[in-house]
C-alpha cells in the first residue's frame, strides 16, 4: 500500500486489512526501511 500511495494513512491501512491501527504501527516499526517524514496530513511515507 505504501509503495502505491506514499500518503496512505495508518487508519486506511487498518481498515483495508481489517486490523487495529496499533497493529499497523507495530508492523511498520518492524520494517527497518520504512519511515514517515513530516507531520500529520502534510507528511508522507518513504521507503529507503
């Protein structure tokens, strides 16, 4: 999802995957090459 849309929200990912937002946050922390740049709606995901 992040590859297709760098502005995708955790909430949207959680709804699509039918899991909790905390689960999404935990999964993202486990992936070392993904980070969020910026704040709130003005930010975006980067894959490094």
